[in-house]
């Protein structure tokens, strides 16, 4: 009878709690930290948690709080914190704090570095326990998030023997957030940094931001736009920065700021910002010391200089290295770094813009101070749906190169197109630079293996905003997630990452995981197909980069126009970057340069990036270039239609809130894919006068219609 | 034993469900529609709900859905919808749909008008029921919200005999929202209108917006800034407007747009926007017809013309009436209206800006078309913490005057100062204009009683944005709420409204309700005290209106400067608006003019609005003006300290999320109140050279410090 009562009560309660769980809006706010209730308690699930430290630091406190939240949600009740090790305890042991564990109970953590950890199923005093051990509290925190990720993914948490350490040192988000809360290239609302109400009001959302980032290993964040405003370096703003840093610190996240190169003039009243001027150097030293008074663990500066109108050392005839080193000297005594962006282009129009960073930076190799990293975009142009990898990777053995990826989808459909960027980034990271012989992947450059860099890092341009779901869409959360996971391990598989994200975000059911992962894995290629197939690039609308505008050929400078990149004439299309053209291909190592320079070996997907070919050029499959181009557009649309159908098949298996939003967004994506195809084809036909390939539907409007569309209020524009 | 089981199970489940209820974040999103669980089921609580209609319209469906949500939350389970009347049924009966009720079962609804309703406890077929009856579905919806408000407030829902009808016809929010989502004078994030993702994505938040507004009787919303952008009148935007209108329609809310007067030139390519030009008239007629194609129940236009740089009829030598009437003719065939703002000031500096609206509009009385309302701010200047009522009220008997209130706190501390505006609005609405003899209150003008207006209305400048809590703070939600309740009944008591808001928002416990209501009731006077006491006005920082700047005297035009309004010299302070000065007081009816013109009778709180007096002027309490002024500043701070202490006493009785946010905001308010006092005193002392009254602390900084503060990124600025 008693058992019966228990069972009835339990069943009834499940019902009730189910009702209330349902009442929690599935609006995406929880990200991948949803910690959905487990169908059954896993083997070796912990009964209690023990922090084997004399003092619980704020970081360990954050770890314990996350365990409490996650276990309450997944197991139905929060794990009890205990001072004693009992059966099935989860034991957190940080070398940083000394532990009360018996000798020999701890695994060695010599190999995990300052941020790695060991997860180990073992016994202490004869009792089975799970150990999370690390050299530092931050390492323990990362281990806790790994452990919770396994549990939340429905993976085994028994018989663990895991060692993990990050392959890069600096794993940063770059917010392009202005102080008025406008986010440049932001498609998810305003900046989450509520500068006006700071420091008096510290939004609890900052803590959730820290949790999410720590859960994927991100350990730094640059708060402000690289198109920078010196105001953030003034005391009222530094007080606000300090308030943010205080929230992020327990989560192992350091704060960085963008340094406006002309700040000594704007704030300091100096007549110059020349980096060799002693007064300028003194100003930066004093300013930096002041910043460290506010934020003792300030990470350092991120700088965009002499690019797109930003001031820089070249204004005074000084080199990028001279500029960077001045700032590097100021932060060095405090252990800070300078991240100097290689995304530069000169005021004069270069012969070929994609060559410029290489041309400017390679000669500077070896001239940068020890605590400077040069931050290089994945490709030589600007975050396009597809670019070859940046030729700087492998070309600066004496200078730590960070890679800069764009999480926010400036060129891939904003937040309403589903495009999983894991595959894009994997393509770049696994590309072989041949710099130190075959197998010198971009990843091996970035993680320091190829050239033994003292500093290593990855930066991701944030897609985070005030939208309730943070990223503007549910699937854009996956890009934030994938960035963090790849920064931890640049050799990780994009598909594995997608899969683990889906499990935590949507469902652990294998058929759902497979279906959604499949959608994600083909999504980026669909965007390439319907926007910029066959190596075409930068055909987006002027300024806002929304929608197609391949016809634009008359902006302030040629290298801002789509025409500059496609060079379509009646005779052919594509940018000749062989020795007959700009010879940009020569910036790559020999085997790569040879492969891409030859029409025989260049891959189709980079054809028009490197070559100008006639419209009737014969592709490997026997079709003409024109036929192939049109087919790619149509294939992009067809892929979106597949994605729509596959998503629709999940109806009833995903909560209605997220299901409906994704459905609506896919519909927008489909319409805009069609628009891209139709507008592009209408334009190419106006140039090449060719009939449409058989079976292809003509654009429903004439070219003038597509040219007439204007979007003065498209989000994310630079200001 | 069975009972025991039941009790154990019930207790256990309560615990479980309690846990999960707690998991729902108290982030303010639910507004006053929290529907907190009732401690006990009230007498006559309904068991089922019956829609006594053959067809359930979208509006009745919305009502049923609200009942379901509210009953699930307050009573633990949603009311069953039934086709049959059973004991304790809640019966919805709309005259609009015909009902299946027996003859004589329905109360007469002749007197409630198209939007009013009757709540009545009665019997049908011998069974006790609660009837919600109305002429229209919208009336039923309002009745449902009234019924739920009573239940949510813990009031009796037995023995009901309530008849209610709105005293004004048009109850509108005015969003000053730009198409790029910037909200002019917005302190709660971005515009909730996500124009870029519309119409493809219709944010579910729009439905919650509609629910909240319908619950307080708001029946219209103007989506766009009065500083207007003609783009909203183009087809792509009208499609987006239609998508919003489709969500709001079931909730009885019509959509209005701001009409840019120069649109015929900007969009139509006409050489003029002269309202007497036939081509201009034809353009507006065609455009209006087009709008009605998209939105068949479009409400009409709101216009700011010839004011602060906006184009208007005076650009062509035409009057406001000629401009308004042109638009009125265009919307008239569709049943639309034009709301023409009286907030004008000419390009030339007037003798006294507060006189201008009266001077321009009174001569036009009787010249406006039947479907034009003139929309008049509560005071003659601009939404200051205190102003006398606008002299137009009572002065235009032939022209329907709407009142325009500012819900967003442009001049009352943005969203971080707690200032309940119900008392400000009550002060204006209950003011006696004496226009038709004693007792002609502003409310009686606005509700049409005084002059028998065909149209009546109230407009509130919205404080709504993307902040999770909608209004930027919890207490700013009360201002949205109070606006709606006063629009329904301009004679309602601000304290009663505060009380009912607190009950629904925070707690039904009388001691909590009393405490919070007391805080609210004194809050606005505190702001007056620490910002602009004794009739001072417009001393805020230039442009953003953040913080004190009484020293500013050199802007583009004199009437933009604080100096223009306070006229402080070594000899005295205040704006002489008697016959010795601008004689603005003469715009008021005789008894009021006499009272305010005389130093013997003018109330202290308008003293410096109407009079220039010496610093040693003797106040009624025997103190000098200077002593009194300083005392008011300090009293303002002291009141905020009281509010802080009273709020702190509620710790543990309010959920931590909202408790902490209010606590933090009150701390900001206290710091800024101190700043206002200190900066103001430092400035006045620089003018009058007087020592501080005894016992008053000197400002901690010199005047130069306060003048040096700058806030380039303060939110809400005009763009």
C-alpha cells in the first residue's frame, strides 16, 4: 500500500511539475544550458557534491551554483553540497586551493595546463566518486561544464577518464557594440551592455552571459566596437567596465577594450598620437595604469588602426608594429596583451584589396613585441560565405596570429537565415597552408603548433544582443556555441559540435538529433549557392549588406563595389588573381598557389575568386559556367526547401514557440534565397545576354525592379 | 486512509509545483497580468465558462483564452469551456453575436455604449451565474479583464452589479518609435516593432502587448514617431503594419500612423505638399485608400506639423486647420480620424513659448473638420515634472481636444527614478478651467462633457520597449497602467489606481499594498522637489534631458535654454507671466488668471512659473525664497531616502529579482537626486552669492565640475 501511495503521488507530481515546466517559456533564453529533465537517472549519477577546498572561491562558487541549477533541472532536485565524501559524490578538486583529499586520491594534473581539467571515475576511501580535478579553479569550472554537458546530452557519466586542455590561450568574443547600444553588424537587438544604467544597475543577464561563455570555454570578451570611441577610456566608463568585469571574473572571463589610437589627442589634449612621441607613450602608460586600477585583471587592448577611417600609426608614418608595441609596453607590466587587427586597407585603392594585409604585415614579422598578437580574419576579404583561407596564416612564423571569425552573420543572411557556421570554420581551420610542409593546417598555425607561438587565440565577432534568445534566432546560438568549442579545440569536428549542441538545445532523441544536425550541416553551402556560388563574393547590398546588389559599380571607391569583385562583362566573369591578373594567388605557399592558379586544379568553389573565365567555359561536369551558375542558385533554393520540409517533420516534437519561430524564419530564408537567385540572374543576363538554361524559371521581375528595392532601416549598419 | 493519501499527495504536489512556479523568472514580463495563485478559492468562483454566441469571434476567442490562462494561474486549473450553463458558470454574452440565452436572462446593455459592459451576478434557469454582457465583443473582452482584475486583486467576485463604459472614445498609445527601432525618449530598450523581420516574423510579444493594453482599455496605438518618416507609408511597410494590425485587431486595438506632411513630395514626387493643391489632395486620398486596403480598420493619422522642424501647412501659408482637414477628408470615407498636435512653436522665437499653442489654435476653433481632434499636451510647455494645465483646455469649445500625456519619463528621471505619474495626471485632470463656470475640470473638457465633443480621447506617449519588463522598470509599468485606467475614466483616483496595480503586480497583502502605494503616492512630488521646485521648469541637460543644467544659456535659440525659463539674476528668479511680463496668465479663464497673477494667491508650487521674485522674497511660511528653494531640494532627497527605507522593509516579501532591481534603481535615484540638488545650488549660488541656509550641506564639488559632466550616450535622444 505504501508503495502504491508513493507511486501515485510520484505520478501525480510528475504531471503537475510537467505542467509547470511547460509554463516556462521556451523562448531560447536558456541557450544550450536548458538541462532538460532526464528520462532516467544515469548510472553513477552523483548524490552529492564536495568542494575539496578549504576556501570556496567565487569561481568554485559559480561551479557549485551551476551544478545545483543543472541537477535540480535534470535530476529533479539539486545535489546536496557536503563536506564529506560519500558514495557517488562529485568531487571538485582545484590545485589552486589545496584539498582535503587523502594522499594519492587526486590524478595528476600536470599536463592539463592552467585551464584544463581531468574528469575521472575513481574511488576515494573505497567509495566510488567522480573527480573533477584541475590546477586552477577555472579548470574545475570548465570540467564541471564538461561533466554537465555530458549529462545534459544524455551521454554516460560513468567510467569517465577524460583529460582536456584548451589548445588556444585566448578565446575571445569581440563585441562590435557602440556605447549608445547600437551593435554594428548586430541582428539581435541592442547591445546587452546597458552603459547608461551601469554601474548602478548590473543586469542579472550579465551573469547568464558569463555562464554561457564559460560553459564553452570562452575566457575573454572585448566589450566595445573596433570602430572605437575613446569615451570608454574615461573614468565614468571605466567604472562601468569594472562593474561588468566583476560579474565575469568568477567565470574565468577577462575584459578587454578597444583602444582608439587617437585617444591621447581626444581625451588627453595632446597635439599628436604618434606612437614614438614620449608624451603619447606616457599618456597611454598612465591611462593603462588607471584601467588596471579599475580592473586589476584587465586583459588588454584590441585595435583596429588605419582601416576604414580609423586612426593609426600610419597617420604619423609609423608602422603597425610601432603602434602595437607602444600599447604593448603599456600593458606588459600588468600582464596584458595587444590584439592588433590585420584587417587593413589603405586610403588609396589597391590593385587588389585581398592582397593588402599580406603585403603590409609580412614584412613586419618579427618586429612585434612579445605580448602582441596579430588578429587575422579567416579569409583575405571580409567574412564572405566562402573565401580561401587568409594567406597570412603560415606566413608570419615570428608573430602570434589569432584567427578572427565572424559569428554574427553580416554576409550570411542576418539572423533569419539558418546557416551553421561550424562547417565554414572547419573548412578554414582544416585547410592546409603547406607553410611548414604538407599538413600545416590553419588550425596548427592558430594553436601555435606550427610556429611555437608564445600566445595563441581565436576571436569571434559576437552575435549577442538584447533579443530574448540572445542571438536573434535559435540556430544562431549554435554559431556562438561552435565558436567557443572550436576555440578550445580548433581540430574539433563541426558535425560533432552541431550534434552536441542539438542534444542540449532541442532533444536527446537520436532521430531528432540526426534530423536537425543534417539540416545544420548543409545549411551554409545552401547560402553559398544562393548568394555567391563558384567563388563569387561580396555581391551584397551597399552598407547594410542585406540582399543582392551585384549591379553596384559606382561607390566612393571601386573596391567597395560588387563589380570590383565579379568583373562580369559580356565576355566573362571572375577576378583574375593569377599571374596574368593581380597574382594574389602567389601569396600562398607553392603547392597551394599552383593548385589554385591552374584552371585544371582550382576547385569549382573558388573558380571565380581566382579566375576570369568566359560564360561558356566548360565545367568539369560538362555544363557551361553559365549553366552551372544558374544551377547553383536553384540548388541553394532547393536545399532551403529541403530544410523546411525536414524541419516541418519535427512538428510536435519541438516546443511550439521555438518550432514556430524557426518555421517563420525558414520561410523568410526561402523567400530571400529566391530573391537572391532572381535578382542575380536578372543582372547576369543583362550583362551576358544569354538565355536561361533549360528548365530554369525566369525571374518574376525585371532587373529595374530588383535595383529599385531599398532598405534604409536594415539593422546593423555602421554609424 | 484514502483521504490521508490525497492530503499527502496534494501537499507534496504543492511543494513540487511551488518549486516550479518559483522557477518562472519574476522579471516583470507578465506586467500586472501575473494572476498570482489565490490563497483560497473565492466565493462564487466560476466552474466553467460559456460563450453564449453562435460564432466565437477572434475577440471572444481572445477573451476565452485570457480566462483560461488566468484561471489556470489563479485557481490552479483552467476553466472548462462549456456549451451549457451550469452552476457558477461565467457567461459571456455579446449583443454583437446574438446569444442562445433564454429571454430575459440578459441585463440591458443599452447604456454601456459600444465598448462598455455589465458584470452581473444573477441566475439563469435557476442556476447562479456571473454574466459579462455587452453590446460588442470588445465590450465583453473589457468586462472579462475587469472581472479578472477583481479576482487577481483579491476582491469579491460574488454579488456583482457593475456597469462600466469608457468616458473617452479614443484611448491611444503614441509610440515615438523610429523605423530603425530607435525610440525617441525611450528608456526601455529598442522599439518592440521589429520592422526588419516583419511581416515574415510576427513576434509573439505583440500578442502580449495587445493583451496588456486591452486589459486597461486602450483601443488604439500609433506605431511611429511624430517626428515622422514617410517610409512607413510605402507598400513594404504597409504590409508590415498590416501584420501588426492583424495581431491587435482581436483585442479591440486599432492601428494609427504618423503622417509626414511632406510625403507627397518625398514619396509621390510632387513639387509641393500644399494642402490646397488638388494633386496633393489626390495623392493623400489615394495613399489613404491604399492604407485601408492593407488595414481595413485603420484608425487614422497622428500629425506633428510645423513644430521642431517638421513640415506642415504653414510652409505654404496655410493654417493648421487647412492641413488637418485635407487629411481628414482622405480618411473620412473610411471612418478614420486625424489627431493634429497643438505642440507647435514657430521658427521665430516667440515672446513666451508657452503662449504659442493657444495663440495659434484658439482662432481656428470651429474651422476643423468633424473627424479632426486637436491633441494638446497636459501643460503649455513640455511634460515637465509640474506645469499648470494647458490654457487650451476650455478655450476651444468647437474643437474636440484630446489630452496628450507622456508616460515615458523624459523629464522625470528616465526609467531609473521611481515616479508614479498618476498623481501628476490627476492634478491636471481635476484642475478647474472655469471655462464653463466653476467645476469645468480638464477631465470634463477631455471627456466631452463640457463642450459636447463628438470625439474624445486621451493619448499617452508610450514607455514601452524591448526591455524584458517592457517599461524599463517595474514601477514604470504603473504609469502605463494608470494611463489606460485614466483614459477609461479621467475622474478616477490616482491612489485607487495605484492600489489596484500594486495588488495585481506585487501582492494582495494589505500591509504590502499600503506600503507600496504610499511610496508611489509621494514619488512624483519628490522629483519636483529635487529637480524643479516652486514652479521652476526645464532645467534639464540639453538634448538628452538627463540631469541638471540650469546654467545653459547659449543654445541655438533662447527658448531651448534653461536660462530662458528661470531668468535667474542677482536680483531674483522666475518668469514673469503676469501683465508686467508675458501676460501668459491671461490665457486662462478669469478666476484662474486672477489667482495665479497675484502673489497673494498663486500657489507656491507655481510661484516661479508665473512670477519673478527676489531671492529674499518672503514665503507664506516666513522663510525666504532662497531658504525655501534649498529646503525643497533637500526635502526631495529626504523623500527618496524614505522611499528607500520603506522599500527595504519589504525585503523577503517581494521576489528577489524585482526587489533587487527596484533597490538598485532607488539607489541610482538617490544619487541623482543629490546631484540635482548640489548642481542646482552650486549654480544658484554663483548667481545670487547667498550663503547656504543654516544646516544645509554645501555641494561637494564646485560648479565647474557639474558643468563639466557630459553624457554623449544618454538614451532616448532625438536623431
